[in-house]
């Protein structure tokens, strides 16, 4: 919960801020906790991985996390995992904006969320928007019912190869 994340941030000794990976999977986090998670990430540069799988963050939480992380794009982790976090298409738009503004973000895992076709198309925009590449090189979206949105993700990946 929010209090627990705040306590973790303040209780860690300064040496702990050399952490490379934070795994908060299935810890009961909700949307309101995301601003505190982002503050924890900002205190631990350079973080390689942030795993938030299995928390009920929803679109609001993912949007809040993406917005907070966007304030310090050079501190965004290389790998961000949001598997099974009750995300929808709106979260993909926020995460797509983060993907284009955060040079460190290399992989994004949004598997096992209810993204749907709109989410698939937004993920494609996260990989490639207006003909320019994001820094994201890996997007995992298994079990998201993308429908023809999956084709958009694949097409963006092919276009990305042409730009390399």
C-alpha cells in the first residue's frame, strides 16, 4: 500500500539506492501507490528493472506511473513489467507517451491485461510513432485479446527493423 511504499523509501539506507532491480509484484499496490513507486524509482538511479506484476493498478495507476516517470526520463528503468495489472487501452496510450520520452526504456511487458484492439494499436504507437523510433526494443503483450491490434504491433516491429 501507499504507506508501505513510503516507509520503504524512507527506511532504506543510502547504500540501498544503488539497487538495480525492484520487484514489487503481487504486493497489493493500487493506483494511488504509483506516485510513490515513481518516487522510489527516482531515488534509485540507474534502475535496470521495475516489476509491478499482479497489482491492481488499472489505467489510472499506469497513467499516474507513466506521468511521474516522465518527469525524470533519464531515470526510467530499462525494463518495466506490468503483467496482470488490470490495464486497458488507456494505459497503453500513457505508456506509449513514456516510451517516446524515456531514452532508457528498452522493454515493456503488459501481458495478461485487458488491452483489446485499441490497446494493441496504442502499443504499436509506443513502438513507432510518426515514423520515428522509440527506444523500446521489446513489447510483450501475451493474453491481451489484441485482435487486429496485434497486426498493428507486428507491423510497427517490421517498420522498426527498416529504420535500424
